[in-house]
């Protein structure tokens, strides 16, 4: 079975990414955190042994994407349409080559290697694996090609109120209607607001006590950010 990890990400341009966070700490800082998250997630998923794809929006040559290039990621521009349409198009594209597709965004820098390895293992016996987030959405979704017929299509991405608290519920309802075998990972968190950023700072202190290499780019940026704020 061939597995691919697809990371959706925008080029880290101030004012174009993490705008809710930028409203509290400034657009330049929020873009820099976005860039650090990209670097740390790239480091993590490149250790899985799976093929990795950056599904990018914006300037392909932006320096913020350099870690993905160095790690040997394939680059694929995000197609047009809303998020559901983009997810459908990318998944269809990936299923031409791969049996299992794991999709993430770039808002959860502390995701660990175990999240991806567990997802791949669960996809051996399930059609869909979802990593639920505390805000009512999900930080990861894995799909097994065997669970999606051409006739059935990708209704799992249709009629979803994206960026709402209903995303997870509506996705699970779709799996139930389509009789797809679905499993959930443990809850995790996105970093979208300054409250999330403060939680991330605390979480990283705990993670660093157990793993000195965890989220190196984000930890280094926090040091600069906190020093500047004093």
C-alpha cells in the first residue's frame, strides 16, 4: 500500500496568512510564526517515510517553502474553488498514484510522528480517519481509496460549512450516510489566535523537556518574540 501526506499551506506573506493572530501580534509576526510552523511540520512529516506533497497557494518560490524543497517534497498548486472542491480535486489526483492519502493544514505545528503513523495503520481497516480539533473542525483527515467508488464520489467534502464549528459533525454525518468505516484520532489543536499561541508556548515547554528537537523553528521564534515583547 502506498501512502502520501499532503500539506495545504499558503505562502507566508504578512497580511495574507494567520490574520486572526495578526490582529493581536501584528501581521509580520503572524507570518513568521506561519513560516516556522511550516518548517516544523515539514521536519516531522519528512520522517514518516511516506511521499510528501506541498499543496501550495501563492508564490511557489517563496523562501518559506524552502524547507519543503530541501526535504524533497513534490509541489502542487492548490486548484480553484472552495476548500471542499480543492480537497476533492487533490484527493482524486493523489488516488491516481496512492492507495492512502493523509491531508493536513499548516496550523498544528506540534503534531507528532505518531499522528501520521497511527493514521496510516488505521487506514488498513478503515475508509476514513479523522483527527478532530477542539474548535469543531479537524486537523487531519486520512482516506483509503477502497472506501471511495467513482459512483459515490467524495461526498465527505460536500455540503460542509467550512470554518465553522460544524465541520467535524457534518463530516462524520457524511461518513455515516455513505456507510464508510471511520475512526477518530485523539483531539488536538490549531493555532489561529493569540490564545492558541499562548497555549502553544506552554505546550512546547512541556514537549521540549521530553524531546530537545521538537518544533525547533517555532521554539527559536518564540525566544525572539518574547524577548522583543519585554
